[in-house]
């Protein structure tokens, strides 16, 4: 096999691949390998192009005993760290014995694994705090506070709040799990988005009244029909409005508006736009890209005091994705925040 044929063969391999031949030099590389390792690696000794010790040891071992080997190669694409599984195999050619080195990108698998580990750690942390409080209060009621009616009443009130906090967390986790499981299945039933908003607001009136927050609406007089899941859309409106009430500040105002647009650039077609805007302190631009991450909070202490689980906006994001819509967040410190849900008609 000539160098030209080696080059042709390498271009047919879908993974970044290089061939190391006589003189332990790189005799060929496909375009993916050139993009990963550098455009001028052909003709160079492989040690100068692949400088990670584990990869060098694998290549040297295969060139020595012809046994295939696997190892890891860590790199970066400029935006994030990358991880590759490197396979080294013996190859016989007209130019002599050589080694074929292929790089399989497993960055997405590494990221998924890290996300799972972070998720388990976050859930464990969120549950541990109320559980620790409950255990402490139970021990106190069984010991020093036993027979003290005033202390019993006070502790039981706190214990109920902690138990409710755990119940909210478990409920949101189950809801997030269901939404993620259905995310690829687009709803087909026609739903009146105007009625969805009215239903959600009816359940939030007591919360708004308690916070002395005014709920103002600007809704069309006629039904706005879209393909959707009614219960999930109610959850979207509820989560966004509840956040606006809780974090907009006591005595503030929350505006909900619904409109229809003949052409939405993000959807390349007609769409319905739901806007929820509060009059609170606003959100720093630094936090906006991460607001829909699980358990991400701007102010952890305040969020927990308000009963937040850190999952509300993550649930909203997945529901909007299921409906093939878009979620947009705009805010300036001191000027409130606006959450827009754009849904196709």
C-alpha cells in the first residue's frame, strides 16, 4: 500500500486517524486528525505530534509487539475540554509495518456521566438538609423538650415545613423525569392557551394576594389554539408566574401577556408568545444563560426560604422543548425580568 493509498484509506475512516510508518513518522492523516492534532503533522515523528505519555506508550508498545492497545487522549477545542478513546492497531503495508491510530470522541459521554454525578450529588445535598433538621428536632422532642407544649408546637411547625420542602423536591424530580421521558414526543391535542393561563392564574391568586402582588393580564378575547399538553402548559405558566411573584418582591406587579404573530423568526412560521414580566430587582446577565440548569440558584438562601427547589425553570425548558418552542429571558438589574415562551401554532 503506497502513501497515496494510505491517505485515501484514512479519508474514508469517519474518526480522526493517523498512520505511523517507517522511521516512526506520521505518513498519513485524514482531515479530522489534522484538525485535531495540527495541519503540519505529516512527515513528523509521532512523538512531536502526540505528546501525551499514555498515547506515546501505546503506540510504542504496538510498534514493538504488534498487539492492539487502547488509551485516552485529552484535548481542547477552544471552547471546552475534549476526551478521546485512542485505538492503536498494527497495519502491514508495502511500506512495511506500521500503526493505525484512531481517536473516538467520547466528550459527550464524559459530560453525561458528569451531569449524572452532579445530579445525584445535588439531590443528596437537597434532601440531606431537611432530613438532618427533622432528625434533630425529633431527638429534641424525645429528650430535652419532652413534655413542653410550647416547644413541641414550635418544633412541629418547623418539621412540617421541612417535610413539605422534601415533598416539593420529590414532586419536582418526578415531574422533571416525566417531562424528559416525553420530550421527543410532540403533543398533538389542540389546547386553548388563553384558558391555560386563566386556569394557572386562578390557582396562584392566593399566593399573589399574600405577597400583595398585582397580577395584570393582557389576553386576546378569542381562544388561542395550539398543539400542546394542557397539564404541562399549565405547569409552565404556574412556574414562571410563581417565580415572578416570589422573587419580584413584596407589593410588586406581575404582567402576563399573550399575543399571536404571523411569523416568528425563531420558528420560521406563526406562533403564540406568552410573556411573564415582574417588577423585581432584575437578574444580572451573568446568570441568565444558567437559569434553566437543574438546581442553579442566583441566591441559594433566598430561594430555599421561598420554597424553591431549583428545578422549576429546568422543567419549563424541557416542556417548551417538547412543544418545539423557544424560551427567552431578558433582564436588567433594577428593571425586573421578562420570560417569553414562544410556541408554534
